[in-house]
C-alpha cells in the first residue's frame, strides 16, 4: 500500500543526517545525565524510586503514555478489537483494550521519533507507568521530559474514538487537546493530526516535518497492534500468538513492510530460536530483507539487520553500515541510537559510541542496561572517573543490578586499586560475577593460590559459556598462551564477549604478541 508520507521523506532524511552529525561533534563533558528512578524492560531491572531535585528534561522532550481509558464512565471496553475474544485480561482491561491503548501510543511514538528536533521517549520507558497511578509531575521527572502526551482510545459500534491531551509539565498547563470520532479507517488521519499538533506545540514549526502513518486495511491494523502487544508480553504463548497475528496481517496486506519487520523480530526471539535454531535466524533475516525491499527507508529493518550481523554473523563492519542506515532514517529512536553505539564500540570507536549511547539514554532512561553499557564504554576508552560516575547512577537506581559491582571492580583494578576492587567484588549479588571479580582482584593483590582455586571452579562450572571471561583472567595474570587458547575457545563457542576485544584493559598483555593482530584480522576487527 502507498504511504502518505512519501513526499516528506527527502527533507526528513537530510535533517536526520544533520542531527547525527551534530551528535557526533558535541562535547562529551555534559553528556552523563542524572536519572532519578523508575525501571523497566530488561531482565534484572529493578528500580528504587527516590525523590531528587526536580528536572523535567529539555524543552523539546516528549513522552507518550498508553492511551488507556481509566476515568469513570470512560466506556472502556464498550467495543473490543478481535484480540479481546481470547478472554485475556491485563488489570481491568481486556486484551483488546490494552492492545488498542498501546497500539495508538506506539504509533504516535514511531511518528514523533521520525521528526528531527524532538527528543521522544521510548515506549520501553514510558509504558512502565501503565497502571502505576503515578502523578504527572512524578512520571515526567522519572522520564526526564517536559511534555507528556496522553489520552484514551476505545472501539465503538461505529468505529473508534480517541481523545488526546498534551501537557507542559514544567509549566503545569495543558497546551493542546482534542477528541476524535469516526470510522475505523479514519484512525490514520487521527494519528497524523495528533502527531503534527504535538510536534508544533513542543517546537513551533516541526509539525510540517511529521511523517504520515501507513494507511492499510483497518482489520489488518487491528491485528498488527494485537501482534505488537502480544510480543511485548514476551511469554512463549504470546510470542507464538504474535507470529500468527503478523502472518494474518500479511495475508491481508502482503506489502505492509512494518508487519514483515515485526515478524522478523518474532523469529529472532529466544522462544522461537529455542525451537528453530539457526534456521529461525535465517528465516528472520529473509523476512527483514523482504521488508527492506518493500520499504528501503525502514529504519527498524536496518536496526534488526545490524543486530543479526553483529551477534550472529560477526560481520562488524556490515553491522555498522546497517546501523548507520538506521540512523539515517530515524536518528531519534533510542534503540537505533543504542545499537549504533554498540557497533562503534566493537570497532574501537569509543568517543562517538559514547555520544550516541548518551542520546539513547536520554530517550530511554528506565532501561538500566543502557546505563551499564555506558559505564563499560567509558572503561574501555580509559575514562575511569566517568565509568564510575555511570555506575554510581546505576547503583542509585538499583543497587543489586547484575554485574554492577563486578564492573565497578574492573574499573578500580584499571586504576590500580586492588583492595578496593576486592571489597567491591564481595558486594556483587551474582555468584558468577562475584567470583569473576574476586579472581581478578586476587591476581592484582598477588594472591595466586586463592585466585587459581576460584578460577578452576569457574572453568568447571562455566567453561562452556564463559570462555571469554576465562581468557580475560589468564591474560590479566600474564599467562599469554592460555589466554589465547581460551580466546580461540570463545571464538568456537561464538561467545558474545568477542565483540569486546579492542580497548579491553584486561587483555592488554596480549597486544605485543604476534598472535594478537592476527586474531583481530581473522575476526575482521581490523583491516588486513
């Protein structure tokens, strides 16, 4: 199906490139934001909600909340989308209500994130507040946003009703609101109007740069938002139901590229890979490339292609090229920014990687894994104070975050503070990471017998899935031959740690060995 935003593409792409170039030339000194709480989305995330000094984010920032009808007499559930027939419920909502609320909000987030000049919070963070009952100032403070777009969406006998309201939280004033009612196929018009109006309020004049929503069969759209909602739940049954929903969308709209993209994401999910193995990944690749053939400017497809190339193919340069294409078309998307940062990190391009990851964190402040990655990036680039600062922020949000204290111990060892590192290691909650950090600390304290005893336990229990960490330990202890043996073992095991060779302080004793440049060349981390 044709898209309504085609004529605006060239102007939007040029502006996106300008945004990326600006990000990459900014000074790094002010780029570590302070986030005061919240949490969501990635395993291990648990957040302590504290009350620091209020800061609502920059003037161009906006978060979109799920369009859940919660006010008395709102009529939620007066008409459900087909998913509600399953009888599943989320809180007081049927599956259909929740899918519609999230579907409208996610569509608006996608459209707003495509407008250069806006800082749009990812749904990973903004959807955390579903059913939390948080006051507007509290959630805006946690999300670091000046503006919040909220509303209510519900099905009716004759179609759909949507109400939307944009609030400037810092000014404590409603800046725009409107209600829409019409046939279901008018939902795309309603989304476009809300997007343009919100963009114009946040930054005057940006509404003209708003992309248009895809226009597809209304029933296909209902199935699409159902599939997205089910996939967000991530339990095995809903992942499989999401696959069915996206396939049904493509039966109705075979050229709807976003549905092909979402289907590819489903095929890459661990639930599917566990049963399909490498064939599932190749199936995902095929579907994602198909989406790009339909829409060569689909940022999310380049994002997933970059991830496949980095994590499966170990095609680091190819991953970066796909990541750069994703940035070209949607430089304001938190996941696109974070992925590009990781692609640069693997190739040792730390400064631009830090800039992009900080921009991702601004748009996704409640996904704590990004903050942990930021600390690691600073460590690899030799900026140890900045690394510790990032970890302090993470500790303030979740003091028991997995590997937090082990990563802090790494930085302390890099700063030649082994006793402090050992004390930090003992605070680690994860048994694996506690033992790992203790071994490194004991080596630095010249207590080889204790270190070796723990290392042998680690090899017995984790040798099949932690070869890279074993190699780090041997290298740090000066056993170069064993370090290379374990790096090659990590290579055979397809250990994800192999993407972190360049800049790793704990592998530095290998760099003067002739095998080191050969290893980097064979892994295509440097050009031959």
